[in-house]
C-alpha cells in the first residue's frame, strides 16, 4: 500500500533527474533533465479512470495520471515524438497526456459514448470514433480543437455506431458503420472540407477492423454473418468484397460472451491470424489471396490474436469462461506450443518493440505480468489497479496502431 500511495502522490511530478524540484504546469522541462520516451508505455487502470505510465526496460510503474473519466473501454495512440498519449474514454472524453510532465495537458468531452480513435500519419490530426452520436470527430493534435465532424448518417435522422477506425497513409482514416453495413474512407488533407468515400452493403454488422502493416488492406469483421469484408485501398476506386464467407457453415455457433478484436497485431509474414466468432478457433488467411489456409483449435473463444513483432509466435487470449488463460501458437508449425495462466480476467497483451517480452494484464488480480517470449518465464509482476489495455510508445511509428 505504501508504494501505491507514493505513486499517487508523485503522479503529477515531472520525469526529472535526481534532486530536481517539480516544475509549474506552464514551465518547460529542461532538456538535460528529461528522459527519453521510447522506453515508456501506459496501462489503463479502468476502475479508477487513471493512466499508469510504465518503463518497459525497468519493468516498473513510474507514475499515475488520474482524472481521465470512464476508461471501461479505453484506447490510446501516441504523438510522433512519443511524448504525448491521446486517451479515448468510453464517456466520450479525449485526453492529451504529457508522458514527461505526467499531467493531462488538454481534455475535451467530444461525445456521449466513444470506443477508440486514431492519429493521422503526419501526427497532426486525432480522430475519435463514436457510438453516441454516431460518427467520427477529427481534432487538432496540438490543441484538441475540433477540425472536422463526420456524422455517420445512413438514413434521414439515423446515425450508425462507428467501429474499426484506423489511420491510413496520408491524412486519411477508414472506419466501419455497425448499423449501416458500410465502410467509409475519409480524406482529411483539408479538414475543413473532408472527402468521404462510402462503400455500402459490405456485409452485416461490421464490428471491428484492421489495416495491414503496409496500409494497403482494410479488413472488417462481420458480426451478422460468417465472413469478413475486404477493401484493397490501392484500388481506384476502392471496392469492398466478401472473404472467408461461410467459414462456420454447417456448425452450430457458440454463444458470444465478448466481441473479438481484429487490428493489425494478428498479421505475421504473409498470413493473418483472425479470431473466429462463436468458435474455439483461430482462422489462418493468406494475405496475398485472402483465402483461408488453415484453422487452429484453441482453448476458448479468442478475443485478441496478437503476433509477436518478428511473426514467429501468435499469442491468444479468451473470453469468459476461459479468460484466465493465454495460448501461444508457433507460426511455422501452426501448433499450440504453450498454455499459460497469468491471472484472472486477462484483458490485453502488448509486446515490447522487438518482441523479447510480452506484457499481460489480469484485471481481477490487479496485476500486469511481464513474460519472456522465449523461455515463457515471468520476468516481473507489477501492482496495477484493475488493468486493461496496455500501449507502448513504439505504436507511434506503425500504421494502424
């Protein structure tokens, strides 16, 4: 308890060298006293609306930043210089957190119900995807001033919930409309007059999406049917087509306790590893042909299917009742090579930039475990209150993160 009390007391103290006093909010941090941000990351403490700042080399919590609202479904993106974390809260709050001064630099309540966001390739625009009111809002990354509002109106007076928002090369964003069975691509190179390409009838109820690491392919998972929607973003004009249609044909689907996630974490080499909805399976897809090339039976219904940065391993966590387990897939053999039990309610995993370790949050055990990905030995266990999402600053330099 003394350690956590001390962290809370120091939450507003800048990352300064030994013996330096805290600076006022408006004062610059002396360059000689600051530390680099490449080692840093954040962990969502969802129950308290707090962000824990972590040092990935020291494997330690170094500060806590409170006052971020409802973080029950929160996500984070980073500025290009990795100094700032943009936190998207479930309550519609968008917060800009300075990782060096450990303070909230700016905060806006931009919606009533929000589930994530993205930052443009040049780092100048931050976009938030919203359930209420349905649509996307685009902000100036420096000031959080509103630059564009894109209502997801698909019929007079009807707005769709927006999911699967990703950044694309240029000042573009792609996102899916859950209630409208559509994918929109927004070019915000002139935020005052954004240009939107609308792809309709892409499949029933897209629930999440990923963009491949090269920024070419946008894949949306479909909750309303077996299959996914694929868009080749290099095509002119882009079109949506169905892939993996009927992957569960002839089988009785299981109840879905938690929606799985896609995102680009599951792309390894020329294969994509995708969670099958209502199945105890991971689907393996060739990213050249977008045809299914295999299935891997797993311990439960997968939620996150995440590839180690070198693509040699894929790690999987699960929904209830199997959410105390994590399984490791060896990609050359396509076999499960390990089953781990890192704690109760495993919600998220994040690899260090070169993949030598993975950080795993166990919400109900109030613990983040750091695991060596070669030996599978636990290197550290961090005391974190109700941890959920884990985000490292290396994401700033990757498409779709």
